[in-house]
């Protein structure tokens, strides 16, 4: 699969470990070097600002999507290729998904997790057929991965839907995995047979 644009979900904070900032810089630079457009939440703060700045410095194209209500709080980034201001969070997520060929989550908080799980659910339901993955910096997502495996073991998530979410510790490994990714054949997520 040829990736032209990748959406990155990440925190409006940089977190407590400098490795998170380094990972965001590395991801932004890697996307630019591979000629992949960065789509993200449009903020200039936290890991959002770091990944965008790194991509821009490396000569990449960066499109930010930010709701009017958060433009001030997340300090809308004015140094991008393009900053789109939308009406709300639903419009933000829909526009980011529309512009992207895949999705990567860097470390982040509730908003990052919410965006990740929503876009993953859209894939499970068959609304899109795009790869998604976690950049597992400093084992940030390893416990989440274990919990997701538990959901499979307990019969709440199908193994094929769990496999939709890839986990790698480097941008190159994750992007290489995306290039080999194949959409699942059937989007069914429940046990009942269709009528």
C-alpha cells in the first residue's frame, strides 16, 4: 500500500519523559523523508507541535485540522503548509480520516486514545480500510496491548480486529508494516449470522 498521507494522533503535552519528544521529532522527520504528508490535530503545543515542526523542518508537507473552539487552547499552529479550522471535534476527526491513508498514535492522553479507538472502530465496522498502529515509545502502549489481548481472550474483540492495530517501536518499522498491511476480508464484529 502506497502511503501519501498519515494521520498522527498525539498529546497536547510532551509528557514527563524526553523520549516522547524525541520520538515525535523522529516520526515527523521520517514522514517528511519518505515523502508522506502529515495530517494531525493542528496544535502548536505538546507532541502535536513537536511532530509538526520536525516534519516542516525536514521539508515535509503538514496539514493541521483544529476546531475553532480549541484553536486558542491548543494554540493553532500558524507555520504549517495548511491549517484548516473546523466546527468541532467530530468534524476534526472526520476531516483527518478523509485526508489520511493510515493512522499512527504517539503517546498521549484521553484525546489521543479517543481518536485512536474511534478510527479503529470505524475500520472494524468497515467504514474505512486503512492501517493503524501505535508507536510504542518506551513501552508506553505495552500494557494497553496486553489489555487488548485480554479483550480477545474474553470474547469481546475478534482476533482479526485486534490484529488491525499494529504496535512497533520505531517509525520506520511501523511504516514498513503499513506498506504490507492488508484489510480484513469481513467487517463483522458480532456473533449473529446475517438474515
